[in-house]
C-alpha cells in the first residue's frame, strides 16, 4: 500500500471539508482548485 504524497493528503482533507459543507448546502470546488494550484 503506497503512502499518499503531501498533495494527495491535502486534497483528502479538502474533500472531507467539502463533504461537511455539502451537508449544509455549501459545496465548494474553489478550495480543491486552490490546493491543486499549490501543488
């Protein structure tokens, strides 16, 4: 099982936050795009 890289861990964290926002009706892809831009 390969370990996720730093960028993949960040994306996982962001997507988890987005899951919480989706429950409250505020799903945002902006955070995900920001993380991808940082990589």
